[in-house]
C-alpha cells in the first residue's frame, strides 16, 4: 500500500515539474517574439549607398569618398617611390654647333626629345626631356662632349602627391557616375537643373585633377636636363679670367665709379679755367705787374710826403 502511494506521489511531482518547464519554455518564446517585434527596423545607411539626399532640395548632399576593394585596415601596402629628376649641366666645347649636332644624335639614341632651345652668338641652351631610365646614361654621354663647368642634380619625391591625386580622381569619377545615375531618377525640372549643375561642377573638377595627374606623370616618366654649351676659353685663360673679374667688378661698382669719373671730369673742365683765371688775377695784382701793390705804395707815399706851403 505504501509502495503504491509513493509511486503516485512521485508521478505527481514529475508531472508538476514537466508542466512548469513547458510553461517556462513557452514564456521564453513569447518573450523573444515580443523583443523582436519591439526592436526598431534600421534603415539602410546613406553612406552605405554612397548618397545622401537633401531633404529640402532633393539633391545629393554628400558622396562618400570611400571606395570598396581597398586595403584591409592595419595592412600596409608598399608604394613605389615616385621621383622627379632634374639636372643642370654647363659644358665648354671647342665648337658649339658641332657639339649641339652630337647632342641631337644622342636624343635619338636615348629616346629623348628637345623641349626648348635658345641659340645666341656665344652659347646654346637646350631643355632636354629624357626617359627616367636613361637619365644617368644621358648625363654621362653629355659630359663626354666637352669640359664640365657646372653640374647640379635635383631629386624631388612626389610619391604622396601622386597617390593622393590618383585616389581623388577615382573618388571624383565615382561621384560623377552617381550624379548621372541620380539624374536619371530626377522627378521634376528643378531637380534636373540642380543635378546637372552639380554634375557639371564635378566633371570640371575631375578634368582638372586628371590634367594635374597627367602633367605629374609626364614629369616622373621623363627627366629634365638643362644643358648650356659655351665655347672654350681662349689661350691665356688667366688673362681672360682677370678681364672677366675686372668686368664683373665694374659691373658691380659701375654706378659709383661713374659718379667719381663725372666728378673728376667736372674738376678738369671747370677747375682748370678757374685756376687759370685765379693765376691771371694774382699776376695782375701781386705778380710782376703788381697793380694792387703799386696802388698801396702810392697811397703810402702820399701819406708820408710833407705838406706844401702856400705863398
């Protein structure tokens, strides 16, 4: 009898426990559903779409400049250095025309071209654009044409500027394309006009950036050599060098020396006649003629003469 009661009691406890578990499970499900229903719906981000519409004008307010497919955050992508090479070379040659003819032949050999040329009676100045890979070789061959008087090489690192322009062009192209897509979906004339104006401004800026990028790329791809050809110094270079220095001296102090020369000429032109006039006056007054001296003697003698008696 006791065994039967014990079994009944265990069965009742088990049933109550299972009923409680089922109730809790159903409550949890209802709670999750309630939370899901209460959770607000998140609208797609305008930045994700790359376009923000102005609520008042209906125009694109901002275009996200970020582009997909870029490097992963924290990952460093090595960049090739973008360098611009320039050189200034001044050569002394025996025959400048012959030397320049040889320079022309070198241009063909190294794939270079002549960007600018100035010819005078005393020298030839040329601006040479040579492929970057042939820059040093071209300099070496030019130095063999004559005696190097001066040589300067300049290197400019434009890596940051290059890649910045490149990225800005990509972003601006994306902006232009999105404006064109938005133009197709414009609803009225006002929106069409405003989008067309924005598209025109973006296109102009894109063309300006592309022009700057093209110019920079040309400067990187082709190095610049400014070449000056001058005739060799004549025999007796020391004397010529002295004359050059003397000429530079007069060029530097020419105005002061000119004023001194003018003063000397003035003294000669006006001083000598004045001296001659002064000498002549002295000669008449106190010289052999001595008019002034004789006058003083006459006055002095009259004072010493005895007075005349009247009869």
